[in-house]
C-alpha cells in the first residue's frame, strides 16, 4: 500500500498536465525517502490514488526512469531504484568536474545582477536549512545557490547534465548534514564560494566548488556505509 500523503501532494502542483503533476509528486516522494529504494509502484494503485487512467501514470514513470529514479523490472513492474556506494562516488566525481567548470565560467561572465541573485540564493540557503525540515529542504536550496552561479555561464547543456546528476544524487549527498557540525561547515564553504564570486576569482571559486562537492560526497558515503551496516551515525 502506497502512503496516502503521496496522493495528497499532487494537489500542490495543479498547473501541469496529469502526467507532469504525478511525475512531480513521485519525484518529491522519492527524493524525500517517502518512497525508498525497492518500493514497488503499481500502476493501477497509482492511477486509482491520483484519480486518473493508467496512461498518465505510465508516462510519469517513464520520465522518472529516464531520470534514474525508477526502473521497470520483469515480472515486478516499476520499482524505485537506488544507488550503491560505487555509483555515488562515480557520479559525485563527474558532478565535481562539471560543476568546477560551470563555476569558473559563471564567475568569468558574472554581472552585478547575476551576483545579486547569488547573494539572494546564499541568504535563502542560510535561512531555509534551519528547523526540523532543514535537511529535506537543504537539497533544493543548495542546488539553487550553486545554480545561481552556474547560470551566469550561459551553458544550458552543461546545466542540464549537472541537474540530472543532482537529481540522482540528492537523497544520498545530503546525508552529510546529519553529522554534528557539518551544517556550519557547509555554511562556511558556501560563504567562501560567495566571496570568490564577489572578488571575481574564477579559479578560486572553481576549486572551492570541487572540494565542497567531493568532501560532502565522501562524508555522505561514509554515512551510507554505516547505515547499511546497521551502525550508529553521529
């Protein structure tokens, strides 16, 4: 039985097509671990819960399959899929290389208006990650901060590849924030990146971005490893 809150969440996104709204609701549930890896996604149950036919459900699941969040398995239907440790590390390394390039090009092309958007995104991140839902919100706020830098590069294909990697990794990489003191370190790292943008230091911004991503992924993989071994994370 799928959680009832999944079907209620589609009401918050009423402006797209049925397929788009279902896709948004399922993606959100997967990224927030409401639907964990291995969870079956019966099309008939989804259709009944969302009050639609099978067709938009199938379209939504196919879109999520392309994003790497869902797989169609023989004799099992659609399942939520996850990454293993090697996947997380490899995707993170690729992400670090792409975002390093996007950061450098973003700073080199940054206007005062662009930098104002970066400042706004930084302040939103600092304000938004406080409270009990902070870790869930942190993924979107973190992406918004970094994207505000990369957007100045005007490299849409590069940004598409980065967005795809972020979607695949988000539910794993934010695991580092549960470690005591990591939220403060993340704030400091973001502040250093912001200062590099302010000083128009493209090389420093790129280097800080790469280190920031790889360190967060390293710690998150350790959290992932300990959880799967049934050990306490602290």
